[in-house]
């Protein structure tokens, strides 16, 4: 049983560089979420996809951030021109859409996260 | 907007003592409420969830939580703490199933021998 995987687990970069993270959801899950967690805080929602469609973006997702899920499977999150304030743990989660599932709620399963440090 | 407030950023209990982690929610509609646990350098694991069925919800590892609408609370309890329970605990809310979660700031649980 493979869960949600994220790559890389750790990334150290210099300010101004671009970085890209990858998330592979649980295979049958059609929803995929990105969250950001800074030190001492709870995760904050960034964006989510249903299949390949990006259905919502948080105001936290500035123009330097872009997320894709081109074939409705894995997703990438790119940060351009990184800033020190981008240093955080980036978490990915996946779930089945509850529509048509017969359940009132479908659990979000989280990956281990990618820890980004911007120097 | 739906939100949760976790009272106490750090809680310390002795092994074998009662664990009580507090969470109050704010929601204009009947919410879905969750407790997640996070161990160091790991992702989040769902402990339990309230989805408008039974108000007393039992989860994994002996944890349970009670939804109290009159108090807008969803506190997490465990009768007897184990050393392995030491972790960060997050309460979360969402207005609809399958929607983005709004997390609290977390409570760090320390269990002492």
C-alpha cells in the first residue's frame, strides 16, 4: 500500500533561485491538495486540484508560485525567485472526491512533506 | 469563514495521566472537524473525525473527542498517556466534505516518565 510521496524531502536553495517540488498521490485519488507549514504553525492551504483542474487557490499563493497537475496524477509546485520567507515545509495531500462515493467525507492523506530552506 | 483555536501551544502530562487537548471552532454551518497528529519530520496522520454523526468520536491509539455544539468545542482526550503519544497535535475544520482544511496552530504534547 503506497501512500502519498513527495520529492525531494529536503531542498536548500539560495534566494532568487527557482525550485520545483513533486507530489505523487495515492493512485486512485482524484483530489490533490498543497499546504504550507511554517515553524510553530499549523498547515495553511495553498491550492487544490480535482483531476487536472485547479479549483481553488489561496491568497497565500503569490504570483511566484505555480502548481500543475497535467494528467490528473502527480502534481508539481514551483516557486520562482525564492525569498527567505518561503522557507517552510510544503505538504501534499490527496483524497477521493466524496461525490458519488456514498460517503459524507473522504479523508485527506498527507505525504511526508518537502522542507525548503532559502538562504 | 471556518476556523479553529487551540488553547495551549504546549501541554505536559505524566505517563499514565489523562491527556486533554483543547479545540474551539468557529463555523457558520455545521462543520466537519478533525484531529491530526504529526511526529517529527513526518506528515500528518488522521486521529479522528467528526462528520455530523455521533457526537462522541473514537479514533486511533485510544484517543477520542466529543463534539459540543453549545460550547463550539471539539476537545481531544485520552485516558492514559503513553510516551509514544509525544507529538504535535492539530485540530482542523472544513465546511464541506472533500474541501480544504483550516488548521489550528497546534499543541505540542510532552509526556514525562
